[in-house]
């Protein structure tokens, strides 16, 4: 397990060029932290965000109740300042 997961800072940012694994790494980190009981808000500012597809809410969303209670995700369109399609609290089944 990476060191930053043992004693995580309050905010983690995953940045870089397209195709380097930002979505995969941020989603895996969010699930790992939520599984350890940390409250996680996973935010994407990518207008073409696919977090809702990576963390599928219908069918294969993590079934661990602790993860469901601790993990929320939202997509924000920085140009419009509005929530995007990835906006949900998956426990509520809105995805």
C-alpha cells in the first residue's frame, strides 16, 4: 500500500496528461480510503469525466456498506460552474 494511504493528507490531487491513469488512481485511492473508514469526496473537473463509469453505481458499485457510506463523488464543469453527470452519492442509487 502506498505511503500516502497510511496517513493521508486532507486533500489529494491527481493531475497529469491524458491517459496516465488519473481516473483509475483516484478511484482506487477513494475506495481504499473509504474502506478504511475515511470519508471521501471524489471530485472531477474533467468535462469528459467517466468517474460514474469507473465507479458504476448500478450493479457493480462496491457492495461494502462502509465504502458506500463513506464515498461520494461529484463532477464539476468549471466553465459553467455546474454539477455534471457524475454527480451522485452512490448509496442513494442516483447513478
